[in-house]
């Protein structure tokens, strides 16, 4: 069992973020979990990875990428959360009805699964979304990705009834609970 330091990615870590993404795209369920393939990602120029990592590091544009780091500096996993403003259009072309966070790019290295890394990552990602005033945090998961479905349920996410039939995905969300 590890103790993870969860933090926002740093812009200069783009080589590590590239390597972690390429590892994620080699996962046995990558075709269910991600919208790009390893072959597509490996061909991207370094400038793409620099810009992507810098965007997740800054957070000012409504996107923040978090990493879980072990005491010895290994990056155990990552998650990105996007702030989606009410009245905007989301990645699927649907109208966003209220301010929400959208979780994407979830990955934990195989050796760190079941060790608390995902809980730590989601805790930071959701706290960040709540700090922007998000009313809920949502994600989309393939109906055949049993490992991810079980994980998200354990983290408090529930199906919303929204489905994306073309890719056989469902939306799951957690509503913000106001503190008294």
C-alpha cells in the first residue's frame, strides 16, 4: 500500500505525461476507455504533448490534470477534470445545462490499482471542480468496461440515464452535496 501525493501536473513534465498516456493506451481495455489509439498518440509531435500538459497544469482555462505520485517519485496514475459552463456545448455536441465538471483521461498503472490511488486522484479532481462552483461532476464510461464501472460506483457515481449509443457508453455523475 502506498501513500500518494496528489498534485496538479507541472508543465515541464510533458515527457512523463506522454509516457503515461502511451502506457494507458496499451492497457487491455484502452479501446473501451479512450477515444484515441496508441498508434495515433505515438505519432503526435512533442509540441502537442507540451501544450496538452501545460493546459492541464495551469487550470486557468477550466482544465486541470492531476497525478498521484509515490514517495519515490513514480507517477502511479492521472485524471483530468474539465469545467463545463452552463450554456456551452460539450464534447458530444450536447448543451450543458448547468456548471459541471467532466472527468476524462482516467488511468492508474496496473501495479497501483486497488491501492488508493484512484480515490486520491478523484478526491483532488472533484475538490477542484467544486471550487469552481460545479453542481455535479460527470464522466462517460463504456458499458462493457466492468472494472471502471465498479470503480466509479464505489466512488459515488451513479448512472444519469444519458447514453451514447454509438459507442455503447453511459454517463455517470455525482451531485454536489452542500455542507451545512
